[in-house]
C-alpha cells in the first residue's frame, strides 16, 4: 500500500539515545540507548508500574517530546515536529487502546469506532466503502455479537468494550497500534482470546502492534518481548 | 468543526439534567431581561398613545408632569381648577381650532368621572390620531346621561340603559354618593387601550348639577331632585383642565406663552410631547435600575452555566483523553467546550424567548386590565436582537474559561486517564 511494505522489514519505531526528564524533576524518567521495532512486529513491552511505561507511550504517541535524542516513527522524527503536527501524526498513524474506559459514553458503538476517521482524513480514505460497514466488519472479526452493537456502550461488558476499542484502534489501518494494558480488566481466558484477535486483525490490516503490560503471563503470546526496566537506564532510580 | 459540534451536542445530551438546568437558568434570565425591556418600551408607547393631536393642555399653574398626569392619565389630582371664563376666552382664541374642557374629581366604583362636552367626542384623538368610536349607543345629550369607557362597562357589567350613582371625590363610600341623582348609560365607547377606557363621561352641566348642595365639599345643603334640576340651566363655573388643538402648529409657542402669562388667572399650558419627555427623564433612573438588575440576573445565569461546565470538566478528563488519543488537538478540546457553552446559551435564549411570549400572552390581559398598559406581542425589535446577541456573545466568551482550562488539562494529561 505504501512504500514501507515494499521494503523487506523497515523499522517502524526507532529510538536513539532518548532521554526524557519532566520539567520540574532533577533526574531523567526515561533513558533509552536504542529501541527499534520493525514493521508488522508484535512487541510485548513489560515491566512493573513505575518503570517508565507511560512515559515511553507518551513519547511514542507524541504527547510529550524527548528531552534529548531521537524518536523516529515511520518517516517522521517526532522530536522535530510541532505539537499540532504530532497530533496530526497520531491521528493518522496510531491506533490506541486504553487499559479500560475506552469509549465515549455518549456515542454509539459504531460512532465510537469511526471516531478516529473524523480526526484523520488519511484513515478515512484508507477505508473502502462506508465507515459503518467497515466498523461492522471489524466487529465481526473481533467476534462482537450483533445483538450488543446497538446497545449504549456503557451496557457492554468490559471485554466487549475492549473489543470495540480494538476495532476503533484498527479502523483506517493505522501503521502502529499501541495497546496500554488493554487486558488488565479481563480474566485470563478473555485475555488470550482478545490478544489473539487483536494480533490477527493487526496482521490483516498491516499494523505494527506495541503491547504494554505488567502481566508476565501474556509474554508467551508475543514473538518479541522487551523488558523495559532493563532497557531503561533511568528506571532503577524511580 | 462539524465533528466537534456534533460531539458537543451528543456530550450535552449525555448530561441532560445539568444541561437542562443550565438552559433553564439562562432562559429565565433572558425572560427577565427581555420582559423588562418589553414592558419598559411598551409602557412608554402605551403612555405616548394616550394623547394624540392635542397641541396644548391647560390647567391651573403647576409643573408640566403633574398637569399631564392628572389631565391625561387621571393620576393624582389637580392643584387648582381653572375658571370657566378662561376656558371661554381661550377656546375662542383666533389660533385655536378646538378645545375640550375637562372636569375631574368625582368617581364611580373606582373609575374616574370626567365632565366634558361634545367636542371631546369630536376632537379627542389617541394612538395614531384615532377618534373615539362607540360600540353601543351615542354621545350624552341630557343632563343625567353618561357615556362609559369600555373597561367600565365590561368590569361592572353595564349596558345601555343601566343606571349608575356617582360618588363625590375618589373614595366611593355611602355618605359621599350623589345617590339621589342616578345617571343613565347612553353610550359605551370602543376600547382604546388608554385611560379613556376607565372613564365615566358626563356633561359639564351634570357635574355642576350633582354638586348643588355640596358647595362645602360635603352633602350639607339641600339637594334638589332630578326633575327640578332638568329645568335649570347650568353653566360650569370651573373646570379642571382643557385640551387645545391649534389651526397651525406654528402658533403653539405663541399661545403657550400667552396662556402662561395670562393676567387674570395663573395658568400653565404644556405641550404633551415635551411633558412626556420630562416624565421619561424622571423615570429613567428607575428604568436603568431595572435594566441593571436584569443584566445582573443574566450574568448570574451565565455564571451558573460556567460553574456547571467547570464542575463537569473534572469528570470529563477521560473523555478529553480519549479524544486526544483519537488525534484531537488541544484546540479541538477547546472548541468542544466553547461550542457547548454556545449551544447552551443559544438554547437558553430560545427557551427564554418561547417562555417570554408565553408569559406575555398570559400576563398581557392582566396588565392591561390592572394598569391600562397595552402589551402587544410584537416581533423582536432590532434592539432586542442586539440584547440577545450580547447575551449569546457573553455565553460564548464565558465558554472560554472552561475551554482554556480543558485545553491546559488536556495538554498536561495527554492521554493519561485520570479517574
């Protein structure tokens, strides 16, 4: 679809000598020498809370900017983009799943899913056919029963809500899908089922998956595991 | 922007109760603001409509507002009467086209009785120079005949042929009634929306006749009966005031000066328009105070909206984070809040307008019957649109406060969900 996939396996995420320090803090929160994630890779980033996971995610999504070093996502160096360019980059290229409470309670299931396409014309144009139809296709793939799709989102179970969130992260085929402990509120069976569906769909749409969790039991489901406390040289000072 | 507007709308629907309350607060303040404005302007125009085509009003020496109030609006009492000879002299003045004598002082069940003559029915004009018309009957001819204003007839259930007793002075109590001398209703006037509707009209001669035996101010002397009086020729000695129409407006000032400098009796001649203007001047302080109060109520309404928006921000941090994760920029979050405030204000104004017209529809007949002020359900004037535009702009501006806060919040929170 784009030039990236012609290349055998280019890096989609590349961090070089990245240091991040909060403005009012005297020590760095994050200090990563190098991190590289290749296209279509499914990466599991694990670590206990406080090891810098949230900070790393805020750098990857362009909410915060590295104090030093280079954060390269696709062909953009996020450290050199303005904040509104980073917002645009995120809208176009990143699908995001939160730990829980992903959905806007005042929108319907389908309205929640198509929301990213409202903020990114690129993701909208990646959808062939109608957005509603695409949303339903994704929900089919993620095994969300048709009967619950017309319900108010707050009446969905947490597992169902997370699948809606996954559909939202995948619509419009963003290059990168970031999931921040999306399964922590699910029981074990649901967890692996959710992750398998998410991976399957990420593969289908050609998205690189970055999955963050403190739960070591999920490790085995991923082809690559990054132990953040090892990677983050500032981690042990937390 | 369309996305934001639709999100703002759906988000508001999700918070129906608070949104409705906010809308009601704004609506009530708009009702008050517009209501005060309406009643203010309509009362003015109602007053201004009361007398039309009269160039000068002449009465005993007094301030022009006082003279205007008692002669035209039947508010308060005359300081002094004017001599019938003065009336005759000026009514025959070369520049005078017509003159209406007015004699006040008596009442009937709370309605003022006014003695006058045929020229009243012929020359008196109200509103935009409309003449008086009869719904039933005709002008009085005989001594004990009366013509009623429409309200008098309607309130007291009189019709042609009814007999009424007039009381001396304005308090209608037993011992002060001219009860041996009933008047027969011969005419009922069409509604005018002016004090005419609340007036009992009799001839000047009748006023003289019923006061035979009342010279001291109370019923002490002997009062003859109706038959005796019918044969007597009464000539009024005094009247309360007179209205004058001139052949040419150019002569207004000359005649006014002449009357004011009249040697035989201290008189005042006023121009109704000028006197009304002075009256507005006196009332402007009260008007401004009323307007200030309603402006403060609008401010209070908008502050209510501000507080509900600010309170909602804390619980909506998750919503903002989700939107940010979807690629919404802080400026989207900003405009989300501003559009919410705008929508709330707009709905408040709309509900307020509907409420205003509803209330005016209910209150207008009451106000008219109580105060004789006609409140018309007119369209919205350009000045009122301007007021509404101020309210709307103030609402939008107030939306900036939560918007700025949400903007900052979404910058610092980013996509972290704080619960």
